[in-house]
C-alpha cells in the first residue's frame, strides 16, 4: 500500500509539473533580485561603440565604461532584433521584446500583433511593491520608455501613454516631451484639455523643469520635463540648465533606493539614435559618451549591491550602417582614418540639427563661412549639393543631413550606408543574478524573459 501511495504521489507531481509548463505564464519562485536597472543606448551598434571608444582612448586617454569595464567584467551576448512580421525593427517592437519577452509588430507598444496587451517587467516590479523609474532624452513618452509602462496600438499616441504613466504612479519620470502633458490651451498638444502636470502635483509628485530644481528634490515621486520635445543634444545643451543623463540617473537611483523594498529603473540614451538617423557622427560620440557616464553611475550602484542587482546595458537596434573607413583623395591615393580624423570630430561646434536651424534662419553661407571652417570645412562640391537640396543617394530620407554627412566623410572618415535602422544583431552586456542566461547568440526577447525570471515569474 505504501509503495502504491508513493508511486501515485510521484505521478501527481509529474502531472502538476507538466501542466504548469503548459501555462503561458506562471509564478514559481521568490524574486532573486531587489534592484533591476536596464539601460538602452538607442540605435547604438558595435561600430558606434568602437568609434566612441577610439575617441576616448586616443584623444582623451579615458576609458569607455561599456567597453573597457562592463565588457571585461560582465556577461556578453549578441541579440537578434527581428519583429513579429519584419526583419528590421523599430524602437517600439524592439522595446516591447525587451520589456515583455514577446515579439510584436513595428510601431506597437507592449501589445501583441492582435492588439492584446501583454504584461511588462515593470508591471511585474509594481506587483512586488518595488518603486519604478523611467528616464529618456527623447520625449519621455516615446517608444522605448513607453513599452515598460503602457499599452497602445501605435507609438504616436504619446498623450495616452503619458496618462497611463500617471495611472500606474511611476515614481520617477524624467525626460522631454512636456507638450504631451499639457492641453493646447496651456501651450501643449493634448486635445482632451487634461493638464497632467497639475494632476501629477495632486498625486504628490515634485514637478521640475531644470537641473537646479531637480537637485533640490530629496524624496518622494518626481516628474521632470526638461523640454517641450526632445531634450537637446549634449553638444547644443546648456549644462547648467539641462541635467545630463548621469545627473538624472544619479537622482533617480537616490530617490528609488530610499525606503524601498526594491526598484526597477529604465534609462534610455535616446538621442544616439536620432544622431544616427541624421548621420551626425559628432553627436553620436557626445551622446554615447553622455550615456556611458550614466552607465558608470549605475555600475557604481551595482558594485555596492552585487548580489541584489541585475544590471543590463544594451541597445534596441543598430542604426545608420556607420563605419570608420579608408578612402581615396583627389589624386587617387589611399587615405586611412587616423587620430587626426577623430580630432576633427572634436572640433564640430554643434549638432547637424542645429546646423539645419542655422541654415533655415541665416542661410547656408553663414554655416560654411563662420562655423564649418578650417580643418572641418567641407568641399565646395558638397556645399553646392547641400544648397541645391539634391539627394546624395536615392532613398535617404533627408537631403540636408545626407549631403552634410557625405561632405563630412572626407573631413573625419566616418561613412554611413543609410539614414535608417538595420537588421544587424546587437550587443548585450549584463551583471548580476540571471546574467549568465544573456550570453552567446540570443534573441532580444530573452532579455525580457530573464528579467521576469529574476523577479520571480516565468514566461514562455
């Protein structure tokens, strides 16, 4: 009889295990970590990292934290980024994969292709009573931050996304995009006349708009909206007014850590992607260096809490097909990229975006006679092409940026193959519990699955 009962118990146990694996989502263990920090350098491929690491090494004699510390200390993986229906992803589909462990279509925010909302890792953290934070240099309601805390069929619904942030009471919200929080009657873009800034205040948020105001906040929930649209490129920003990504990350970690059972923080270096769309190498370098400073802040926190923290640093997709190259001069001689070319990147005074505003306001002559001069002067041929607005290559979406980038190829030997995203697999580096599962050749959905797992929930 005892043998029969023992066998029956084993059979029932096996049946329970089989049925549990057939369930699409199930909780099985206590959380393995108290702190999860996900950092996404949007649009940053291997070449972007290489260019910036060379810049730091040969011009500044500095390390790049991502390549010189994390890549040596952490677990490294290479991730595919295809979507549910296309090979080339946008930030919405790629972000959804990271935030939910599920594939969806481009432009969709944490919903499946049929429109069904799917749970995010940040929502899992909220279930556990963890504090939560979102930081971005784009509008804070843009695709990458949105996938962690909202569900909409199209990424353009940024006013709806902002509303959902407040519904979830995300503790720390720092970025641009103030227009999506205000009604048109107050200078915003909302058509429902809701003033989410005032609503946030009634919910107990400290609301700030510059660095000094942010620095004064010592506790509680924080909403920082530092621009009507995207936060300016670091090349163009006033650092005494606009907080850097590391400033925001340090403040967020400080507030989230205080009196908490744990926290989940997502930090996006959004404008590396924008610079890549514009084929703007100087802005790529400065934006990635700024992101790297924020990574250093997060790494310092990890080093203080290594057994309780999962730190993941990655990108959502490659952008632009960037290359450091060799070329031929007018006499047919080979010319290879050198440190002198990197130094010319250092000389560029502002972003291509600002260059376009100079041309729009003061004319193209102002740009070439006062700003792009000396070692960073581009040839007359490319000046003429830019003035005429002719595309250098059919299919590139903006003739101004395409021609300006092509002209600068001869200046600092950085070339681009497109103004858009590519399907090239991307890098992932991580530290802490669960990081061993993010090595080798993986898919971007594996990132979300690992985060769920260390937060005590398994998904297929």
